[in-house]
């Protein structure tokens, strides 16, 4: 089993920055990729960013490309999401996810929630105008 704990979410003004963290514990040796998803009230969970553990390749949703950066610290089993130039529409609960499977097409597959085996409880990000 793997446990994921997110932190860093809070209320911030539009244009501001936040860094989310996700610490993984347990049987993390089988990590293949980690990702961030978000879900706003009344909307489906959507992909934000992902990172492939073996070579740190990164993948982003078009809506956050150029503003958000995903990174990893393998030694700490932690993944980060640096969010800059935040917009009101970034308001959501942000979830960290960990996948153990090898994906055939990372750019496509890493965007699909069902490719991930473990999920955190979420951290709330609220961006005000």
C-alpha cells in the first residue's frame, strides 16, 4: 500500500503563486509516475500535470502549461506542483496520484485518472479576484 499526503493549498489572490507538495510513503519502490489532478464543484476531475519517475519527463494540461511546473524529489518520495500566475478558474481541490504501471504512451496515458493506483485526500486551492 501507498499513502499520499498533499499540502500547500490555501486562499490566494489572482496572479499569485502557490506550491503544493505530495509526500508518498509505504511501498513506493514501484512508482512509475505521479500526477496532479483537480476537481472544481460540479465538474469532473481533470488532469493538471504528471511526471514520469524514471526520467522526470513532464506532461501538462494546456490550461496550465507555462504557469505550472511539476517536479520530484526521489529521495523524499515527494512531488511538487509550483503554480504561478494563478487564475480564478484554477480554484479547485487538487489531488495527487501515484501510478505503478508502465504506460505505453505516457503523454496520453498519464492524463487518464484510471492509470493511477493511489490517490491523496486533496488540498483546496482558492483563487480570488
